[in-house]
């Protein structure tokens, strides 16, 4: 089976959602920013893009909690 890039993105998004649900998210701002910086380097994704993605992801998850 060949997956499209869009489908791979959907699967990755679901995996990240499950990860956040099962792992405790450190809400300490400095610690979280440091983790984003380290992750952006290891993923070779600009920090600004990763931050924007994670902000949207977390906002959606919080909205779902109150839906």
C-alpha cells in the first residue's frame, strides 16, 4: 500500500495527539521552549514552524476537551 503525503500527515497528527494524551506535557515555559528548540534541530524543521504547528495542535486539543 502506498500512502499519500496527505495521509501520512493525518497519521502523524493522530500519533502526536495520542502521544500528548498519554504523556505529561511540561507547562514550564522555559523547559517547553528548550524542548521545542532541541526537537526542531533533530527534525530539521525551523523552530518557528514547529512552534506554530504545536501551538495549533495544543489549542485544538484543549478545545476538544471542552467540547
